[in-house]
């Protein structure tokens, strides 16, 4: 078990060690289990520990924002960051998603990290190793100028740590055209699957390969803008870009 587990990709900062392969026990319930976040399906994979939820949120940078307008559900992918107990998303003033969320309608945000494809001996038991978070709540329009700049900086730092210090900050017009929303991290759940496939006992004798194909997001070498002067070298945050060790807040 140990050798198998160590072959799986794990971010360094948080201990995801498991009491039992394929399942996690519920840890200290930092987030209260609500009617919406109580896991019905495979509840042992549920995690409400704030440190683990935060670690998943800090490693990802794309979320899917779910909301309904006139009974029509939409699920829109977008960037985000976490700062303390809030998620921040931003975008064009013209975005329907941001306008509607700014009105305080119900929102559900999902973040998904894929750690591996799980190949079982039967088609039925194929699975994925993953860490995912779902957050429910109501977003708040960030109107205070200082808070807005802080949130934009946090969004930038979250995706490319160090970039904000090197570039021109948004001017007044750009700030006006940008909407920033804050979603409190008050009602959230995580779900985690790790480990090998869980096959039916009678299938373990089959002569077919089974195991995990670990997956991770890696950056290739940066490609300079064709209009970049030749004497400007890429910064280390571009040449050594990694998602596995995001800055902790
Ligand atoms: C990459 C990936 C691939 C998956 N593939 C499949 C698949 O092929 N088939 C499948 O049935 N399921 C899959 N799942 C699991 C899926 O996300 C659901 O957990 C599962 O389908 C149960 O759904 P449900 O509506 O019955 O959840 P319920 O248990 O009814 O959900 C109740 C509450 O539990 C929490 N919850 C449920 N799922 C998650 C989650 N993934 N992350 C965080 N909180 C959660 C939420 O707060 C939710 O409101 C996958 C998950 C991931 C991340």
C-alpha cells in the first residue's frame, strides 16, 4: 500500500494520509455539515476540514460557477483565488454571471483537481483519483477600491506568484470595467478519492493490468511574445511554474 500510495501525486504542504485506501474518515468538522453539503453518496470520502478544503482551493485556479437565471441553470468556468475565508472571482462588468451573482442570488462553486485515472479489472469499477470542493453561498460585490485592488492582486498572485509586482497596475478606467465578487467560505465540502481500484474479490485473479495512471498539471517552457525585445529574459515564475506548491495563506 505504501509503495502504491507514494507513486501518486500529492502536493507537499498538506497531509492527505489516509486511514484506509480509497476512503477518508471525516476529520475535524470545521465546516458544518448542512442539508446541502451532507454527502449521501460515499460519505466516507467527504471532508469538512478547513485546512484540507483550503489546500484544494489553493492548488486549483479554475472553478465552475453554477447559478440559475429564470430557472435556466448555467455552469461557467472562471479563475478564482482564496484569501482567508473568502473566494474572489473577477471579470468584465458586462459578464452576466458577475452581474447576476452581484445581486446576491444562490451560487454553487466547484473546484476539481484530478490526481489519476483508476483502472480496475472490470469496466464498472473504473474510477478517478481526485480532490474536489463545492462551496455554496451568496456573493458580495466588492466596491471598496482598496479591497478591489487587494483582491485583484490576490487573483494575480494565486495564478502567477510575483507577476503583479512586475506589471502595470490597473488604471481607473480598467478598474471601473472590472467587477470583483467575494464569496464567503462558510458552507463547503470536499470529496477525495485516493488509492488503487476497488475490484470485486473474484476479479483479482484476472490477467489484466490494473492500477492508477497518475495525472498532474505541469507547465512547459514559456514561449516569448514575438514582440518581446530579445534581451528580456523570462522570470523564474515563468520558467519554473508549478501548481503543486502554491503559496499558503
Ligand atoms: C473528477 C471527478 C470525477 C467523478 N466521476 C464520477 C462519475 O463518473 N460518476 C459519479 O457518479 N460520480 C463521480 N464523481 C463524484 C461526484 O462528484 C459526486 O460526488 C457523486 O456523483 C455523487 O453525487 P450526488 O449528487 O449523489 O452527491 P450527494 O452525496 O447527494 O451530494 C451532497 C453534497 O455532498 C457534497 N459533494 C458531493 N460530491 C462532491 C464532490 N465531488 N466534491 C465536494 N463535495 C461534494 C456537496 O456539498 C453536495 O451538495 C466524480 C468526482 C470527481 C471530482
